C-alpha cells in the first residue's frame, strides 16, 4: 500500500527503482549537480539520478583535476543538492583518498555523506582493488555505485584522457571488474569513455544498470556533467558531449546588457523602485 498523501510529493526514486528500470528496459537519465538551485531545477525536470560528482573540482572550483576535492567539500555540496531534490536519487562521490587507504576509513567517509549530507548512495572509482571496500560499505546498508573505464582520480597514472580499454587485455579486465563490482553489491556502474561495443558487452553481462559517459547508446543510462550539457563550459568539447544550450553565451550577453543598463541609468526604472 502506498503511504503517499494526495497532492503530496512524488515518490522518491530509489536504488531499487534504478535496478527495476534496467529490467523493464527503461533508460536512466543522470546529471551532475553541485548546489541547491540547480538541483531543484533538474529534479523538477524529471531527472532520475543527480550525482554530486567530484567533477566539482573542475567545474565549480577551477582545479585541473578532481584530486584536490575534499570530504568536507563533498559533504557541503551534497547537503545543498539533497535539499533541492524532492524526487530523484542523490548519489555523492567519495573523493580521492576518502576510500583508498582502508575499508574502515571508506565506510566512515561513506557514512558521513549519508548521515551529515543526506545522500542516498555513494560512488567510488575502481574494480578489483575496491571490491572489498564496496562490500564493507554495502554491508553497512549504504548503496554503492561503481565507476570503471576512464576514472579521473587515476588520471596521473593514465597520463592521458584518451579512450580506455581499447586493447583486449584492458577490455577483459574491465569486464571482470564490472562482474566483481556487481558481486560486491554495487547497484549500478558508471562506464566512462570506453568503446561502445565493450560497453554493450558489459551491459549485457550485468543485471545491474550501466550508466555511460562517452560509452555509447547501449548503456542502461547516460550521465553528463551539467555544466557541459548546458554549455556553461566553453572550450571543453569531447565528442561524447551533447550541448543542449550555450549558456556561457546567453549569460555573457545578459550580463553585458545589465552592465550597459546600469551605466546608462536605464536600470532601475520607476516601476523597479519604491516610493515608500
Ligand atoms: O565526477 C563526476 O562528475 C563523474 C561523472 C563524470 C560520472 O564521476
């Protein structure tokens, strides 16, 4: 029986919903978000999952990589996104060094994202090396999303942002890692920047959903960094990004008109001013 009140908020998307969507062949739409206002807009527009990604290091903080992002920053951003999200599932990234040292530390940090920030699940990068950690976190009741392929926290190890797993050895390892993550209890896996045929193979091999970014159309869902799909970023244009807006241009032009209005005395008008 549903406990939802008439006219109340829509039912929350859960990890169960996400897994069931794959079983029904329904595609999953995910975007990143880092603050309350955008979270509210994206949630109202019908997004299934909001990821508070450590890509915040790039698009919100201006770092070259995601490595400088801290747990305290993730807790803060996640808490703002959670307050804006009435319907969707909110997944928070465990940042670099929050889960690599020990499984105990990883569990403590995952717990902070759930308890202090109100996240509904956490995400971490890697395969066989993190499977034990995933199991520990899931056993504590915290849902985990995996992340394979181009994992940005390992960018200095890779030395390049090129497509991953193009050779048979790395492709085989990725399939094995995806299976391990599913066995360890992950409810979904992000596949980043890998050949589409490999993503299709992984998607067919798993009962949990794959969410692709630069991994082709066969994935069970897609994710983009919100700043890229809205065109807030200007010069970052890998082929997997589809820009639905060119916001850097619209915002630049709006601010230009505002500056001109202020300088000319055209803003504020009589209607925009108080008599008492
Ligand atoms: O941090 C992030 O935004 C991500 C997505 C690119 C999947 O991990």
